[in-house]
C-alpha cells in the first residue's frame, strides 16, 4: 500500500493548506504508475499529482476540500 501525498507547493509555509481541485480518477479505479490522479492548488500555484505506483486507488479526500500539504490524499493498493 502506497500513500499519495498532497505535494509541498509552498516552501515558505510548508504547513499551510491547499485545495484538491480535481480528481481525474474514481475511487476503486485501476491506475498505472505516473498516471495523472489529481490537480491541487496552494495560493496561486497549482500542480498535477501522478500515481507513484500502479494499483487500485482509494480516494481519501473529496474535491474542493482544504488539505494540509504533506497529508495523504489517496492510497494505492
């Protein structure tokens, strides 16, 4: 099992919260390594989050939720 973390986008405030803007996969979907999973945003910086490994993804956070950087947003089994 591998956690997918909200990436640290703000080096000045690494504990600040961001928003999970969009999921590109559904809960329970099979994903391949490097497949695009989500888009996240902190302040005015956005980033895409790829799957670190292949497997079945379990979403832990809903779209538009506020999330602290470094927090798990999904798990790949």
